C-alpha cells in the first residue's frame, strides 16, 4: 500500500486528483491523507463521495505549520507528497501578495524539509519516496505570437503569484541538486472542469451567465491560454509519480490555445442553447480594465511527458467544456454555496474597481 500526503486536496485540482486516485487504484492499494487549511478556495463538499472511505483521511491544517507536518510524518509512513496547496489566483496576488509568499514559498519549503527529514536513513533517501511540486506554466512568463514553453525555457514570472510559484520551484530543485532529494516538478497550463472556484475565467463566466450578470473581459480579450481538462492534469501527475525520472521537470498542456474572447463567446453560445428561457447572449460581455502585468500568451510544449512517459490527454476541449458546463448546471447549489458571503463582497469590490476606468 502506498501512502500519499496530498496538500490542498480540498481545492479544485487536488480534490479531482484524490478522486482520480480512488477511481484508478483498488482498495488497500493506496491510502490518502489530505492536508488542507480550508481557505476560501478549499471545500470539503468537493470530496463528499470519498470522505467515508477507510483509506482516506482529512487533516485541517496549514503547510506553514512545522509542528503539524512533523506529527503527520511521525504518525504516517508517507511515500508520496503531492503539493497542490497554494494561493492560486493571479488577481488576488496583485491585491495581497504577502499570503502568496507565505503559503507558496515558505509553506513549500516547510513541507519539503519535513519530507527530507523523515525520508532519510544515514543521509540516504529511502527508495520509492517522491515529492511532487505541482507548479504552473506561468513561471515561464509570457510568449509572443510564436513559440512554446519547454522545460528549458528560462523562468520569467510577472505576477506575485507566478513569482511565488517560480521561487518554490527553485527551492524544490535546490533540494534535488543539494541533497539528491527525490523530487519532480510539473508545470501545467490552465485547467478547467468540475469544482473550480468561480473566481477563475470559465466558472466565473458560467456563474455570471446563470445569474444574468455581466461577464468581465480584461483588456482587449485577445490574451491566449492553453486549456486542459482537469482529469488529464491528474493522469499526468499520476504518471510522473510512478514513472517520472527523478529531478526532472515535466510540462503538461493540452495544445489547445484559445483567445479569452473565443472562450467567452463559445460558452455563452452553448449556454444559450442549453437554457432557452434566460436570454443568455453576447450582450452580457463587458470589456473592463486590463489585469496589471497581464501575460499575453501561454502555450505548452508537452512533448517530453508524451514521449518519455507516454502521457496523452483523453479529453478534447469541445467535449470537456460540455461536461464542465453540464456539471455546473447540475450543481447550482455548490455554486451558490461557494459564492455566498465573503466571496460576494470580494467580487463586487473587484468588479467595481475593474469597471471604473
Ligand atoms: P485552488 O485555489 O482551487 O486550491 C488550493 C487549495 O489549497 C485549497 O483547498 C486551499 O484551501 C488549500 N490551501 C491554500 N493555502 C494552504 C495552506 N497554507 N496550507 C494548506 N492548504 C492550503 O487551486 P487549484 O486551482 O486547485 O491549484 C492547485 C495547484 O495547482 C496550485 O499549486 C496551482 O499553482 C497549481 N496549478 C493550477 C492550475 C489551474 O489552472 N488551476 C494550473 C497549473 C497549476
Ligand atoms: O496557466 C496556469 C494558471 O492558470 C494557474 O497557475 C493559475 O492558478 C490559474 O488561476 C490560471 O491563471 P490565469 O490567470 O490564466 O487564469 P484566470 O482564470 O484568472 O484567467 C484566465 C484568462 O482570462 C486571463 O487572461 C485573464 C482573463 N480573465 C480572467 C477573469 C477572472 C478575464 O478576462 N476576465 C475575468 O473575469
């Protein structure tokens, strides 16, 4: 039996990953400990279907809490750490960078250091252990009209979020270079799918349309992101855990570059077909102030993980987006719960700021 310590497992990708593991592996093959301090983005609702499993355990706590990490490693023989825990939203990092430094940099260093301490016998790492840092393509910065990010592209982050993720990557790599710590770093492009918090473009757009609120597009709407269905990100991480070469970085992406305006118009069109009586149409689109330091284009070259590990995405965008929209339509209560209270206040303040030119 392999024991995973998944951090940030109550968030969007982490919760999808935990469910992916329980779907893929048989009972008694794996045990999952989910460590999450349930920020606004963490939600135990995301894990209802697996919470009663014998081999699943939730611990509410912060990756910055060294004593807690120490006790988790003492009580459990952890084989794999998969570090999803992070502050993940670029707009928030522009407003409040400090928490990004704490969680994404200091938290990651605490976590890798606890793992290092418990995974060595007489300065040798025990075989089979692995620390996966779930990073992002944003660490590479922004592309012009041509070219792709490869694992060799130099790091050039622009937002406090991406700078904090790049810093964490360098720390994790330093643990490999210095101590031969068994690590991998994965850098994925934009994910979409069920359980994504509706501050991110796709669920925000669906949520706003369902409430017949305006959909804000930053700047000219021509920024490009490379979209991947979340389950394909999970399958890539799972492969890196089992087959990735130690110390290596793996880019993950869907070869699915789209301008933001294309995404917005496309989803509005689908929603207008699916819900006839709500008058959802392009008139909901509102161009607003651009994001500060807005990266223009991301595009991933994922040939390394494809060739070396045999990964390929199973979902194309058209099919992935339909199941995503369908999920949000069937889970309006979830949307309602996560957007009420604090989030509503945050969103209206941010929205007012964006529309006031
Ligand atoms: P998310 O914001 O939905 O979830 C983050 C989770 O981390 C939440 O459950 C939150 O409660 C938890 N968390 C935050 N701070 C914590 C702390 N100090 N201690 C313990 N738990 C904490 O984020 P996501 O979109 O699921 O992203 C997960 C990871 O994947 C992040 O590291 C992000 O940088 C990376 N990533 C995201 C994308 C994407 O498109 N969403 C793409 C590539 C990489
Ligand atoms: O590339 C991977 C990254 O993708 C992850 O590391 C981040 O955690 C994740 O948040 C995401 O970052 P982005 O900034 O690309 O995602 P976001 O959904 O915030 O924005 C996508 C694009 O849409 C971006 O160009 C900004 C634009 N946008 C976003 C929002 C929320 C709008 O035009 N209007 C909006 O309301």
